[in-house]
């Protein structure tokens, strides 16, 4: 009798343990990805050609910092917005300000818009562009999200009809940190109230030399990563008019990244292998995986050429085959990227570079610190550039 009691007790305890494990796992299975919303506000007046060049050259360095971040094992859903200000080509009635791209997860659209920026002399109204970014953008309402503005420019922070103290206070009231990046001397930026603006909105005050050339280190893995990028692109099933445009855009942004050398292109390839690079509205592989589209609802005319005439079952099989190919290529890219990062880190240490900070440098430094403060407790790897 005692033996049976022991067995029953053991069975009951085992069942309770399994139930407890399942209960503890359920929140992880249903937990949404953490949200990250970032707005980049760039001064596009005459003297800022170097700043824009740094932004173009270091976009994928910045993106990879977010791709490496984790909260409870989950990569964030990343949206980035872009504003320009201080350009006399823009209407004076709107404060020489333009929302170039709203908060979007379409990173190729962001890159395309960034590469289209041009500079022209003007008045730089920091307070007004910050206020516009808070008002116009559909910032996430998710609790514990990381929401931040990075504003870069070189004129006093005090210019314009909107008081920077008012707009910075307005930003932090909406849970948005404001990081200020003065293009020029550190103390001059303090005198121009760039530091004070950052303090009011709980951000970091940073300064850079906007004319410092960005050096991307080429690595032995770069050639293979570029070949894998070709294989990765071949797995995309662009559908509809927007999909066809997205396919062209993807190739153009590959070309734009390559214009800054193989090292920069390798960084873009790394971004494309991560979950922050998503095309759920234009690619059937991403759309099907996220349940954003039902394959039986896609019009025949909107299908990629290779899928026209397929039954619904054949469509699903083809999409799943492309998904498997993509996952295999992405895994190879991630392995090579980890090797590349180790190589580049060692090279930078050996070179002992002593140049000034650039836009990507200071954004990465702040993002790393602020994500840690926001509860992002893991990183998959250190981004080397």
C-alpha cells in the first residue's frame, strides 16, 4: 500500500511539474517581440554634406546594432523614421522641415530615401523638428518600448519659433528620449544648448566631426558574403505592383551599399539575414510566414511569373521551398558574419585608430547603453563596425 502511495505521489508530482513547465513556457510562446521606434533628424543645410555621407555609409552599422539586441531572447520589431531640416529647398512656411520617411520597417525604402537627400543652406530649427517628429509619427504604445530621437546638426539648438525646452519636455512626456549630436566642437555644442536639450529629454549629448571619413575594413569573408547575398535575393517572391517595385529597390540599395566598399556591403548582407529586415507586404515568403497573406487570395496577375498557373497547394509548396532555402542561406551569412566581426575587431585593435567619432559611432554607443537601460538584456554578437 505504501508502495502504491509512493507511485501515485510521484505521478502526481510529475504531472504538476509538467504543468508548471508548460505554464511558464506559454508566455514566452505568445510574447510579442519588443518594440523599437527611432527617428533620425538630419540637418541638410549646406555644410552638412559630410553628415549625410556618414549616414549613408553607416546605415547598416546602426541597423545591425538593433538586430543584435534581444529581450528575453526576442529580436525587436524595428521601425525607423527620417526627417530633414534646415534646407532652403523646403518650404519656409513649414520651418524648412520635411518628414522624409514615416516610422517604417521597410529598411530598403529608408535607404532609398537617405540616398536621395541633398543639401542646401537654410535655417535650422531644432525645437520645431523635434516637436514635428513627436506629433506626426505613430509612436508605438507598447509598454517598455525603446523610443528615441537622434538629431544631428551644427547651428545653435535655440534657433526657430519653437523653444527647444518646450519640445524636449514634450518628447519625454511621450516617452521619447532625445539624443543630440552636435557636428563640431564639444564645448561649442554645450554653449549652443545641445547638451541642455539632451538633458531635458533624458538623452545623451554627443559630438562628431561630420567631415571625418568613415573607414570600413574589408575582411576575408566579404567575397563569400556578397555571393550569398545573390543567393538570398533569389529566394524573394515579390508579388503585386508594390512587390515588383520592392524587388528593384532591393537591388538598388545593394548597389548603394556597395558604393561604399565590400566592407559596407557585408554589413548590409548581415542586416538582410536578420529578422529586422522584413518585407511582409511585398514578398510572399515573409508574408506567408507572418500570416499577412492567404495564398488563395492572391490574384493570378499579382503572382511572380514562376508561380502563375499554380494551384493553391503548389503555391504553398513553392513558398515553403523558398523559405527553407532562405533560412539555409541566412544561417551561412550569420556564421560568416560572426567570423567577420571577430576579424574586424582584431584589425581595429591592431590599427589603433585615433580618428574623430562619426555619426554611426555615437549612435551605436548610445543605442547600446540605452537598450540596456530599457531592459534589453542580451546581444547575439558585437557589431564590429
